[in-house]
């Protein structure tokens, strides 16, 4: 995967974008907003007065939060830009983007700000293999929000996009009109909420979960670090490495639906942000002296899914632990064996 891409994650919900913060579907990189092995956003492009933006820098604040500093236009000469743009994005059951535009000029400026948005609702396997979808899409405007949907039999996925500032919403995105006074600023919060419902058993309407707030994410991370043993030593580099390792391990936490809020280690972003039996066991074993809760959840989850029959499609045998568990469309319709695969 391209190392220049922006990446933030929370469990198996993650966003991969270009250095501007934009999302464009790619055959080579898994760009988009993904959750439970489905891409809920395949397009998320910001323009100001019809122009794409040029990145100045990126601030990776936490594994779940980042900021993009941008200016309008393209090219290399932007020192005297009269406008600057900040996109502050945090992920968690979808994501929230705080969009701020600052006017550095001595006169007011009138702007047309546009977010183009779309979703192909691709299964993660479809992204890798460029497969075609078999369901139907929908895009509608409801109560000032853009509602994107996908349905195949009883399998339903949805994305709801809304903004705090007044916007003209259409089936392809949101448009804002803003007048910014000298040395002033304009801002809005953009919420992208995901719906995961239906795995082939029964028809249900999507229930949309609000994005987890940044403060909740920060508090959760602080509890995680505080519950681990404290390392005291006179070697600052070792102490900092230990603290960084705890945060990195926190970034790999994933909560399988059957385990509630209890988490276990996933195998890694982007293709493997789910439970892999042996990876989760080995990581939990190595982390046992520091974060024993991971081992407990891993053992309970593997026990729940331990093989009970002979199933050649899933390579299941009695007593075997799972290799990989997926939640996307292809496993739901048994077009892939990963529900789970042994």
C-alpha cells in the first residue's frame, strides 16, 4: 500500500485517504471508509470554488485522528495563498470531519465549498479482486442528509452524511455557500454514519450508530494505558518506546460482535483488520504480562467459534480454531468461506 496515504482506525473501522484527505476508489490501494469489511465511502472529495486542494502537511494526532493542512489550487507556488483549509478527522463507527477555512486576505471572500460523496459498498475481497456487485444501490436526500444504500436480498448496508452548516444536498454530495470576512473563518462538522445490518438470515432496516466522540476515544485510550504496568527507568528512549507500544497495541484492538465491548488483537490495517486466530493468540501471549484482557477475550472468542463438524467449504474440523473471520457480503452469501474460515 502507498506509504503516502493517510490512515486512521478504530477497531475494524478505518479510513484510508490521499494526502489531501480525499477519497477516490483505487484498484491498487484500499482507499475509502471501511467498517466490518465493507467500503461505506468510495468517494469523498473536497473542492473550493471548483478547485482541488494542495496539501501542506499532515498531523497524525492519534491512531484514530488526523489533521490535513491545505490550500486551494495545485502546483508548488502557494506561499501567498489568501485561504487555508484544515480538515480534522476522527474515526469511530463512521467518522467526523471538522472542516475549517480561514481567510487571510484584507477583504471578504465568497466561496462555494463542495463535498462529492459516493459509496460502492464493496466487500473488502471485491476491492482486492475488482469484482462486480450483485445488489442494488440507492441515493436519496432525507431531512437535509444524504442517505446512500445498498441491498442484496436481506443483506443491507447504508451510509448517512450530514453537516452542521446549511448545505444544499443532492444525490452526489453537499454544497455550501460561505462569505468569510477579512481574517475570519468558516467551519462545519461533517458526520458520516455507517449501518451494518443483515447477513442473510432475516430482513431488517439499517440502524445507524453515531460516530464515537473524540473525547470518548481519548478517554478509552487513557484507561488502556493506565491499566498496563508502569515502566520506570532512567533510559528515556526505553520508557517512550514502551508507551508508544501500548498505544500501537491499542490501535490493533478489535471487538467481535459476539464479545460486546471486549477486544482482542486484529492482524493489521488495511486488509487484515479482523480476527485471525493464530495471529490473535500469539499477540495476546506476547502481551500477556502487560494487557492480559486481550488473552481472555481471544480465548473466549476462539472457544465460541471452535470447530464442531466436518465442513470442507470452510475447512472446518471438530476442535479446530478459526483462521479468519469476515463480515462482508461475499461470506454472507457463501461466495467466500470466511464466516469463519478454518
